C-alpha cells in the first residue's frame, strides 16, 4: 500500500479532498535537487479537514473516483 504526506488544497463536497504531495528528487545527470508535485483525490471520512492541513493518505479500494483515504490530520 502506498502512503504519502501532503497538504490539502481543495475540499470536494460531500467528503472528498484534493491533496498536494511534494517530493524532493535528485536529477540523474545533473547534481541538482528538484521538486516533483502530484495531486491526489482522497476521501476524508471524518470531515474535519480544512484547506492547508497536513495529512497522511493511504491507497485503498477505489470508491468512485477517490483511490486514496485520509489517515490523520
């Protein structure tokens, strides 16, 4: 199961969220770090999350268009 830590950027009613995950990676040819950003749709069953919260998400059985579930705030 995949787990990511990210920041909530959008609330999708009734209990969905959009989470931005940023990862630092090293370029394979140049000795430079760069940031890779990904957005994931996740389900917030508790409904306590607001925009700007840092949360952990985990992959789960796909429910509609939401393949991830919010674990903690």
